[in-house]
């Protein structure tokens, strides 16, 4: 064997195929955080519309215009649904009451093409602790969401839909089967928050519970143990 065979130069030449992979890894590591998570504007805590006014105006909407939303509006809706409002002993307390503060819900946001400023079309998971979005499935999934909802295609008109999903074991581990009921109660609280926040922003919201659960989960790329409970299209009226 040649004395050069084990030299550093020969070893480097033999590992030349790794160079493109190493370069790609370096690029991914240096990618900006927003490529993986989208930070949302801080929520507005000084409402300009009286609570009684939004309660009186709340109606379920099934027709929407193509007018898009701002990132601030999306962030405000996500925060109203399940945002953190205080921290106690390291636990983030949220905008909804939760049995034992188990917080078994997750909020997914289905964003249409050119529907929300600064956000590409796709399905996103809301991360309450960082008040940010994480990509779950890229691309406009509004038609797929509407199709899975027994073809209620009016849903696809809305620029944004919020999908409330449950990971039941977070609650049933402590409360047994009764935790399922507690989870459903919590979903109702989150849904009402979305309704009221939409009204306060000059928007309208719909609500849908009729869908094929496995088909909807597949369409949006939800984890297997996240059960969809409600879908709420949000936008401006025509």
C-alpha cells in the first residue's frame, strides 16, 4: 500500500462527497428563526370596543370576502383563543379556564394564499409560550379543510380558519374519562373567545363541528393523537 494512502490529504479526498452535505447543514443551521417559526406581534390588551357591544353583535358567519388579514389580526385571534396571560410557578396560564390547568388543546391556523400579510399559505400550529407559529403543512389547505367538512365549501372563502384540536391524555391522565368532558368544555371557551375577538377586530367568524375527523387530520397534517373538535373560519364579510 502506498505510504500516502493513509495521509490526511488522501483521507480528505476520499471524503469529498461529504462536502455538499456539510455545506447544506451549515446553511440550514444559519437559516433565520422565522424560517421555522413566525413570531407574532404582541397582543393588544387595550380593547377599543366594549365587551357588551361584541356580545350583542356576535353572529355565526358563512359568507366571507377575499380581503386579507394583517399579521397583527392573526396574532390577536390566536392569543384570544389560547394565549398566555400570566405565569405561575413556571406554568403559563391562558385566556381560557382549564381543569387543573392541564390545557389539553392546540390551535391550528389554516392560512390561504396571500390571505395574511407576511405569512405564506399553509397550516400552522400556534405556540402559546413563544406567541409564534410553527409550520405544520405548507400550501393552501382551505379547499381540503372545506372538503373534509362534508364539503361545506363556503369555508374556503375565508382567508383564515382556526382549528381547535384536543390531545385528550393531557386531561384524562389526571381526571380519567371525565377529562374528555372537561376538554370539550375548554374548547367551547376557546371558540367563544375567537368569536368575541373577531367581532372586536371588525371581523366575523363561523363555526363548524361537522367533519370527517381522520380526513381533516390528514388534510392538515395533524399529529395522530390530536383530535380535531371545531373549525372556525374568520374574515371580513362581503
